C-alpha cells in the first residue's frame, strides 16, 4: 500500500536533521513576510541551509508563500521566487494567484502547492488550480473524512491533509492585539514564538482557551484543541492521500520530534501490516497524550464532525 508523505513544520534550521532522523519526509519553512502562521521564522540564509540539510538526507523542503499580498509586496515576489529557484526549493506553497503569476514568469518549472486553508473543500476547485499550474491541493481543515476521500477519488492533483496540530479559526490583517496594547499606553513585543509569551482568549461557557498568534500578516485566533488522528489513519491511507501534515505552530522542537516519531511508526505499520497497526494504535495515541500540553486537549477535528467551533 502506498505510504503518504509525512510533512512536518520545523521551528528552526536546528530541527531539520533531528526531524529527518525521526521520520519526516518533507518540511515547510519560510518567513512571515511571505508565509502565514509558520512554526518558525526562516531568513533567506536559513531557508538555504534548511534545503541543503534536508537534501543531504534525501528529504524535501516546501517554502511557504501563502500570505495574502497587497500592492506593496507584489514587486518583491519575483525576486523571492528567483531566490527559491536558485536555492533548489522543492515546491512553493501559495494561495494568492499573484504568486502563481510570479512563478510563471520567473521559475516556470517550480512545483506549486495550492493552500488557502479554507477554500479547498471540493475536488472541482482543487482541479481548477491544478489546471492553472498547481501540483498539489492542501485541503481545508473543516471537511470530514467522507468528503476528503471523495475529493481524492476525483482529484487530478496530489492531496495534502493535516493530521495533527492546531488550526486557524480567524485571521485579520490588523494587528489587533498590538494596537490594543498601544491604546493602553503599553509596549508590546509582537512575538508569539516565545513559549512564555503565549496569549489566549478565554471562553468561560465552554472553558476553552483560544491561542492568539500575531505576526506581520496580522492577528490569528487558533483552535482550542489539537487535531490528532494517529489512531484513525486507515481510511486516508487506503484512499491514497499523498501527504499527512503535522503542524508544529506554538509547539517545542522536542514535542514535534516525538510526535513525528510516533506518526512515522503509525504510517509504516498501517501501510505494511494493518492488523499490527490496529493492535498498537491506541498505545500510540496514549503516548501522544502523555506529552500533550495540559491546555491543549486532543480531538479529531472535523474528520468525524465531532468538533463545533
């Protein structure tokens, strides 16, 4: 049975080799000037180094350019695409057609992954972007297992699905939290990648904490729970889903490495010996629960329509 790619989001260049050794097949990196909600900030030098390290282990690197671009950044896109071509990036992740146009002009052979995070909800839309040049569609997090499988059956492009981690519920281009602190006459460093500076919205009725992530692209309110379907991979693997993503935003490197090891084992067993996978999947889930942050409960997202935000 075909094994899906295991795609992971490192927090820094230092994570590349440990994650490759933990079983990751590919990585998402980038800088917030061009990419949304990244697990870590990668300068151009960091991107080059990450690609070199990953390729030394025969792994792939996809660079995120999935921000929503205004006129002030459009003139930069061709230069950044040219840099990624020279750095030998394996693909560019995009949502804005401006990136597609820049790639056509500057690096027409560059592989493109279409990712808007919200609008990839049917196979016809995935194929539309495929016919425009995308080789992969990253599905929305709000669709269920049956819809994912149906999309894969009709897709003319590769299909990527997030299997672990938090998801975005809201984005505003405004720096809402930073502006609030300025209004209060306080100075605030807009840097949520420092674990001790996490911010939350608290829903007293549901007793939920919604992490707030703020970067150059604005304000992002994240889900109160983490998706985890390490014990529900059979149907996705049987359907031939091409890539499983672990999103490590606001997680420590050690956590991401350990989760990668566990999903590597789950994928290999499920693809090679599904009976053995059935025997150990509950234990794999329990091992993730042991390292899960106390304020981040696990659930199955929208895969089985259990979660309502």
